C-alpha cells in the first residue's frame, strides 16, 4: 500500500522545506505567541455565572498559588496585599509582604481587569481578617506598654482564636503556595520589623526575654509578661525572734486585725522583708519571694558566712543594679537585725540549686542539765522504730480531709512510745495532808478508812506505785567525754513533735560529723551550762539531738549522760556550701 511505503528523498526534502517556511515565519522567536492572531471568544454572562457557581461549590479544582489561576482566585476572594504576598509565592528578596502582594495583584489585573474592585467588594480578608492593616497600631501599643520598663531582650507573641487559626490554615494549604508562612508568625514578624526602628538597643529574641509582649488580636491589646529579677546573696541573722519568711497572723490569716496591728503578720520583722522590701523599692517591682538554702528556727541566729539565698523580684521596672550599693542599702535599713553579703545577679535555675543542694552545717548549742529518773530514761531509750499502727496513721493523715469528716486531727500528734505512770505522793507529803484528805485518798484506792492518821498513811504507801529512782547528775569529766564521743555518730530521728503538723511522720538517718570545743561554765543561778559546736549532715534536728525529744532521736546527749537537757540557745555557725 502506498501509505506504508518508505519516504523517498524527495519527500524528506519537501518536509524540510515546509519546516523552514514555518521557522522563517517566527515560530522560534520568544516574543511570538501562537494565540496572537486568534480573537478571544466572547463569554456570555450565563457562562461566567456557571464558572462562578462551580468555583463556589468546589466542583472545579482551583489551582494553588503561585499559578496565575491561583493568584486570580486569591484576588477574587478579597485577599489583602499582605496575605497576597504571604501566600502567593511571588515574594522577591528585600520585598515587604505588601510590596509582593501589590505585584501579584497588578499581574492579575493585567489579565483580568474586571477584578479591580474585588478588594472593595469583599473588604474583609479571608486569611487575616485585616489584621495586617493594624500592624502599625499594634507596634505603637507595644512600644508604649514597654516604655516604663528596662528591657534588653524583648519577645513578641500573639493570641489568636482557635477557629481563626484553623480556618486560615485550611485556606492557606488549599489555595496558597507550598511553604508559605502561617498567619501568627507572619504577623508577629511584621510587628517586629515596625518596632526595630524604634527600639534602639533592645533586641528581639525568641527565648529568655526580659519582657514578653503578648498580643490579643480580638481586642487589639497587649499583655506584658515581665520576667522576674533574681538576686543571690548570703544573710547573717544577728537577732533572735525573726522568722526567715513572712508569717501571716494566726488570728486573721493575713487579712489584718487589731492583734497584728492590721499588718496581717504574726511577726513584725522577717528576713524576707528586711532583704526584700529595700530591693522592691529599688527595682520598682510588685512583689518578692524568698528562696533560702534551708531555714533556721525563729529563736536561732545564723552567723558565720551566712545562709545562701535567692530573692525573686516580680514584675520589676528596673533590672540593673550595683551589688555593693544594694548590700549597703539593705544593711542600713535592717539596723543590725541582719546583714547581707555576696550580692550578685542570679537566675531561676539557681533557685532550684539553692533549694535542692544538701549542705553540711555547723551549729553552736548551749544547754543546762537537770536530774533524770529511771522512767524518763526508759522513754529516751525505747525503740524508735515505727509500728504498723504508726505507718497506717501516717497514711490516714496524708489523705485530704473532706468536709464533714469527724474526729480527724490536722496536727498529726506523735504518740510517746512509753507512757510513764505518775508517781504517787511521797511519805512526807502524805503526813502533811489533813485526815479528811487521807480518808478520801484511801477511799479512792479502796482501802479501809478508819484508824489513826499514821495508819492511813501507811495503808496508802503500801498500795501506791513506788517513785522511780533518780540518777545522780554526771560530773564535768563524764559530760565532756560523752560530748567528744559524738564525732561520727549516726542518729535515728523521728519527726519531732514541734514540726509534726507540717512534716511527714518519718524516721530519718542523720550523721554528726564533728563535735568540737565543748566546755562547761556556771551561770548566775548556779546551774551548769554546757556549750558545744556540732557539724552535722543537712536536715539534722540539733535541738532534738541534745534533749532526745521523748525518745524520737536516738542516741541523744540526754540519754548518754542520763540527765535532762534543756536548750538555752542555738546558733547556726556556718553553712558549708558555695
């Protein structure tokens, strides 16, 4: 068949001649279009409405930007210039969002002039709801808000309604260019660019700011989150009767009453206020918080190098300070009650370190001694192990008290392991009683009430429990020998009675590392006063180490010397940290 025959040389030559004709006509030139000579077909109004209906019902797939059809759709929806530049994918280096958006809009209007009024017809941008038009206003609001504060590092943030973010994300992913910026970071970036021109030395950062400016897009307001200032130091408490932190008045719970002179405080002074109030004035903050490395009792002084602490000033307007000047101001205001030293800037992370670091401490304690009987000694040396009932009781105390609970005791009393029965009156005391009193006492014990007074006394003495024998007070040599033996001693300390209302009922193991410089002297009342310096493990109850706390601390000085010990005073000599 003729159609299957191979091309002849003449046929090939004729084809090349035809191609050259087309080439000479301009098909190879870049400025020539195949459609230049074709008149555009006129679309009637019904066709345009049909296309619009298809677009509205999503029957026809709309291309994403930066395709021309995608740009056209963005313009048709009333997208603002900033969002056209953001989601259109046509932004050039150095261009602002608005400049890029105007370029996209101009390219669309060159082809589709009928969209010139699309923005006016739909004045609310479907992506940002015209938020980019408020960028200058928000920048001014932020600048005015941070003006009273010393700010070196500023972070910007924005709070959007969840439904607005979800709707913008859906539209951007469907019609916008891939990789286009989301609304929130783009808006924050634009506000930051406006602020940079006015901030001077203030840096815009994404972490560890001095101030976080949070924009509420619903109300067009700015909320400031001012980072606290932290100051490290050491304090020496030179006066007894001062708590470390504020104590609210027990009567009014801090509200203010006549008992506390309407201050709301149980004690007029505290280490926290003596340190924090001058700082609060200097930094122009609203409140302060005290973070100490442990604490001492209200009746205990803290000497030596002092106890490490970090003071937190909340919402400060001023952030810089001179350490030496600050220490001088605090010490002058304290009037000898406390002294601070080693003042320097600190941080939130150091608060954690201060709180969690166990530090050995040196204490100096002074106490007197009194005779002890056998029953009291039995209490001091009874087994300190907690019973099953103690553990169960502890679990019950941990349970949150509910409204309507009856018989629950919030104070968590600790029961004495051994109860000492009270001894009856002595023979001399009975002889000094009247016969009527002796008769009543005999009747109480079920004894014969008749007879002479001496006979009644003898009958009562025969049934009364004997008084426990009393140990002789040890001599000075024995006391000093016992105190020196405390070096390296291991203690078992059950939670003391005085803190049982706020601490778990546990048995803690503690060590006395050193016992130094014991001595004895006679006071004005003729009593012997013993003084010793102990270096102990963190968390050691030192007072209880001396008097034994009814057997809850073992061994104790009182049990070792067989004499009751009464603490006169206790001082923190040094805290071995930092």
